[in-house]
């Protein structure tokens, strides 16, 4: 398979996917199968995998673990 953006080679990888749920919450999903371009880094997720991620974000089952995530505002960074 070739990358739709740059025509580079694409390979299957397991990635960490971050889904914004609302203004104050994100869900991190690990071990997500994706096609990743070895040239530009663009990731492609199959529709059935995207549906599983959406279900996790909407239903929010008990997580494997939780993490504190720092948030920065680039406009305020000196």
C-alpha cells in the first residue's frame, strides 16, 4: 500500500492514539493497529478500528490505567 499523501511506503504498526472527548478530557488508546507511512509519518486507521476507538471514548469503560497530562498554551510560553 502507498501513502495517499506522499506516495511513500506504508507499514502496519501498533500506535498510541489520543482522542479528545471534550474540552477537558482526552482518552489515550494503546496498541491501535494502523498503517503508518515510513516517509511522512501519516497514519491511517481502518474504519472498524476507528469505531472501536469511538466506542471507548463515548462509553468510557474502566481504563487499564490513568495518567496526569500537562497542558501548555503556546501563546503563553515565553
